[in-house]
C-alpha cells in the first residue's frame, strides 16, 4: 500500500478520536446553512478557508472551475450537487468560490485562444466553462499579461456562475447568492488565504457592494469592473 494512503488512515484515526461526539445530532439528518461551490484545486481547502471544523455546517461541492452547471439532454442545467442542499436540507446561502491562478480557467482560456488537446472527460468540463468565458476575451484590456488576464477571467467566471444561479427557476428568491475569490498568490491585497467578495446577488460594483453590505465592506475587492 502506498505510504500516502497509510498516512491518511493514521490521520483519520486522530480525526475519529476528536469527533466522537460531534455527530450526535447529525446522524439522521443535516441542515447546513450554506452550500459552497469550490474549485477542486488541492490548494483550496474547502472547510478550512472558513475556519470550519464542525460537521453539518457547510455543504461542499467541488469540481474544476467551480461550476454550477451540468449538461443534460435538454442542454445546460443547474448542477444537482448544488441544488440538492437548497431543495432538500433548507440551505439558504450559496457561495461560488473561485481562486487565483485557476487551472481550469487557464485551460479554458488557452483552448479558446489557441486550442488544446485534452482527454474527452476534461474537454467536457472545459466545454461547460468556455461559453461563459468567451465573451470576456473581447473585454480584457490590451495591456495586461497572460497571468493578469486569467485572474480577471477567474472573476468573470465567478460572475457567470452566480448569474446562472440567480436566473435558475430552481433557486428560490430567498436564497442569498455570493461570489468570492480565494487568493493565495498575492493578487489582491497581499493577504494569502483571504477570501474577497466580488459579487452579491449579481451586484458587482465595489462601491455599491460596500454601501449595501457595510458589514462585509472590508472584504470587498475586485480586479476589474467590466
């Protein structure tokens, strides 16, 4: 057996010792207050970025590109992974979590600009992202480099995923939808590991977000307002 997995099991033993009583009220049902849709990048620790170590608080979804969209016979649909907690566990907040230097956004950008050859399953994921990203290519400033372009597309992708949630008939109006970017590359204010709010319910203006939500104003920041 590979030592990596042996180490994981040893770590799980410590976890089990600490969590013996934490499932007492959760064994038969769950009612998480928030569903997060994160990129499955190994650098994005879905629970840890919120300081969460309690089961039952956060319903986590992960995929490359933090997508809320899946493909059905009828076309693009809201992912069942995202809809399930909202429809069945009373979850009333959804947070789309992008991150700086996203590999999925990078791959989509490269495929749109010069073409890539990827296995079919990866190409399928990129094809779910690319229609949402392609319009942004004409909006990017001419004087930015590739890295800067990709981080702006990260924001644009989060905006589009929020928009898809906002316009979905399956999401009740009572659900609060937020878009954020997790930064571990000193792209924003230089605080590694910080979450920056870029979108609330479709609103993307930094000034307006600060005025409408003063309690989170210190966490609001964007790279561009297109």
